């Protein structure tokens, strides 16, 4: 069971980190609401997918590192 969780933690953490990043971005957008011209150039859906892939790759890379036990 522990091995299953360790192998699949990236599938859980990547979407969570993506949601956190998008939420922080949306909060920043609310703070700069009067700058409408800047926000029209942002493509949110592809950006979210890029974040998801990046977080997933980072987590999988960290899982592939050798353990320091020994």
C-alpha cells in the first residue's frame, strides 16, 4: 500500500499545486483589476495545463532521485 501511495503521489500533488497556482494568480488579478489590457493577453487554460505538466514532472523527478538512506 505504501508503494502504491509513493508511486501515485505525483498524480495527487500536481493537480493540487496547479489549483494553488491558479488561485494565487486569480487573487493577483483581483488586486490589479483596473489593468484590463494586461489581462486580455493571458491564456488561462493552456497556462494551467503547462503548470500541471511542470508540477507533475518535478514531482516525478524528485521521486526518481535515489534515497539517502544507508
